[in-house]
C-alpha cells in the first residue's frame, strides 16, 4: 500500500516509510538539552510503544509531553509528527490531520531543520493516500523529495521516490513508476544510513511493478524476501509481518495459486487485527483483498459481507473527505 508506516521515516525523517527516523528524532531530542531528560525519556517510551503497535498508550504519553510546554519548537514539531502518526495508525483521520497541520505550522518556517519539515509532508501524504487522495499525497511527496535532495539526504529521497512509484502504479503509469524505482535505487546506492525498512520498502515496490507487468514469479520472490526480512527484524507477530503476508498472498492470487493466497492472507489478517485493530487502513484494504480471494473460491456471501463491512468502516473513518470512494486494488499498495 502507498505510504506505509516506516520507522526510519520518523526523522529523515517517522520515514514508518521521512521526519528523520524515530530513532534519529529521539537522539536529537535527547541531546538537545539535559534539562529535558524526563520528557525525552517519555518520548523514547512512546517510540517503543509505537514500534510495538501500542498506539493508544503512545498517544497518551506523547500528549502529556507536548502539554508539558517544555519542548523547543523543533522538538515540539517532531513530537507532533509522532502523535500524528499514532492517530493515523488508530484510524483517526481528523485528529491525525489536525496534528500534522500543527506540525507544519511549527516547522515550516525553520530553515535549520528542512528534514523535519520534509517528514511532516511525507507522513501527511501517507494519511491522504490512506483516504484515496493520491493526487494530494503525490504533491506532498514531490515537495518532500525536493527537500531531501537539497539537503543530501539520499535515504529520505529514496523513500519519497518509492512512494511516488507506488502512486504511478496505482494510476497505471508503469513507465513513470519504473523510472521512480530506478531513481530510488540510485539514491539508495548513495545512502550510508539505510535501514532494514528501506530495503523492505524497495522489495515491495519492485514486486508491485513485477505484478503490474505480469511477472508473477518475480513478484512472489520479491514479496517473500520482504516477508523474511520483516520476520527477521520485527518478529512473526508484528504488523509489518502481517502486511507482508498479505502482499505475498496477493501475488499468489494473481498467479492463480488460490490455496497459498488464502493461507498467507488469513495469517496476515489475523496478525493485523491483533496488532493494529479493525479500524486501521491496512486492515481494511487487506480485508477487501481477502474478500476477493474468497469470492473466487465460491464463498460469495462471506466475501460480500467482508467487503461491505470494510467499506462502511472506511466511510466512518474518513467521512466526506473521499465521498464516493471505495476500497480498490490500488489501495492495497
């Protein structure tokens, strides 16, 4: 799916696929001023909670830190990005939108920290992509990419390019997506601070391109590699692992291996429900993808029920932002 959460995006990029990575944000906050040690420890605790998928607890911690009034402007902006990400993961579009708007207001006029402003744009773009507003998301990713390039942040630039590649694939602009992917590869070759999530994101995007071009064997291999990397770095029950199971299941479905598709998707859905809940955008698009496989097996009534439930939840989450939109195959990217 477009704009997945990428932990290396919390700094350059929450990149939960930009701000500097959550780890980078914490380091910056920690070193800024020793008198803020207690608040910085709380933000670190919140980061750990977010990595574990405990977003309700993370919101409570970050809110208290922000309300303390003890953060500098740049630290406040970074904390707001973390909070916006947590709201997004909860499926609370309005609160996430308002929080990202505040982060933009906090960081936009700060010429000393363009990477943090790029991070706001990247995470805000991800929120709009969740809601199906791909044009708005692409505009923000383009701007973030320019900021990353200006500051020599090759890893951050690569992440923005990969997101733009996925927008291209969603719009069926295959040549454009292929070029973005090639440009991202070149940026990654220049980067010295890539994280496992960056490699995972690249594998996913390349596999989506392979699927679009009907190279299903290559797509399955790519998604399988991403799944193995997620299990190695995150564990078998992390939401990213659940997502990789869903992507692999989608590739199996396209290759007409329905049994393998069902097995991976059932496992993926169970992990996503446990780790993110049923109101998360990733769970919803996964539910729809799974319903398509069920429909193919002849379970038409159950497939229709799952899809209708997902569509209703989506409308409840995003309100009138995307009136008339439905969850599509493109949303699954």
